[in-house]
C-alpha cells in the first residue's frame, strides 16, 4: 500500500499521463455504446455514459471525463460536469434499473462546474436529484474513484452500494484548494489543507466511507495502465457477482445503512 502523503498523491493523480476513463472503458468493457443527452437541454462532454458488456453481462457505465492533455480537458470542461451531465447520468441509471443492469460509476472530478449558466439551469437541483434517486435505485451500484473525487460533483455519482478507490485517489467534501480558499482565504495553502482533511483511500476506509482500495503500480496508474485496469476488472467481477446475489430489499437496506453511518460522532463530557 502506498505510503505517499495526501499532497504527494495529489501530484500523482494530476500528472498528465495518468489514465482516464477513456483508457479504462476499452480495457474493461466490450461493445460499449455511448448514449448522449439529458432529453432536456443537451449533452455534457464532462460525463460519458452508455451500455457495455463486462464478463458477458450487460452493464451501464457512467463516468466523469478528465483529459490527458490540455485539449482533452478543454473539450470535457476539465471534468467539471454541467447540470445536463447529471441529468444524463440519472436518465441512464433509470434505464439500467428498468433492465436490471448493474451500474458502474467512475468518479474523477475536482467538482461540478459553478458557472452562472450552470446555476441558471439548476446545477444544485440536478446534483440533489441524483443523490435522492440513486439512493433508491433497485439495481447494484458500484462507484470507483479514479483520481480526484471533489465535492457534491463527485458525490452525485458516488451514492452506491460499494465505493472503491484507486490507491492514490482522493475523495472529499470539497477540494483542498477550495478548503484553503474558504478557511484561510489563501488557495496557495492547498497542500496544507490536503494533509488536514484526511481524504486518502486509507483514511476513508477507516471512516467506513470506502469499502475497497484498488492497488496501483509503484509511482501511480500511469506507470502501468494495463495492470491498473486488470486490478479494477478483478474487483468489479467479484463485486458485481456478490451484489447481484442480494435481494432488492437487502440491497436497498445495506445502501441506506452505509450512508446513515457516515458522519456519526460522539461527545464526551469534560
């Protein structure tokens, strides 16, 4: 298991050569058919979704899209989804529920886009709707954090039965830069914030937020994308099989309990 600090992992997951979902989809799934649009406003290139085959079984794939270079990032709005992206995700998730397909979400975003137009089109409502609807979907949901999992923009695809994280991934209620900007009014203290926030995979397993850590090669997934994809595939195969054996009532109850325990705390009298 990696002994890197949160700051060092932040640097690893932001390296330009780090694999993205565009590398993982062809490595993990066959016959992938991408679906577009939210049937309300338009399509969002920051989220890719569709249907593919995994181990001979149809699954629905929903993922935030981070670019491997500047041009790819510009095309995908730097992995910051718009409300139509979240509505597209929900449309595909509802379709998966109808046909009893497992849903596999890949999380990799610094947060949802906070522009004026996004707010006009209901960014907050779109994220909140995903949180509400994903909680009661009657089909298995597995979410994997590939790199950055920041804020509600990440949580909108992380209401699931099991959350897994790549070894160097980070997952938090707000990005370290946003934390530093709000708490200290100084975004340059991002590294200090990352260490304070307890947002590594190991931290989140201890908190009961994350169920599984997926190994990466030394130096990060970028050093051996094929091995990383194989590790993800091994986890998905085991998790889909296990979750598919549960009854719908058991699945929903476990999902409810998973989120009820997050944030539980106790107080001691002095």
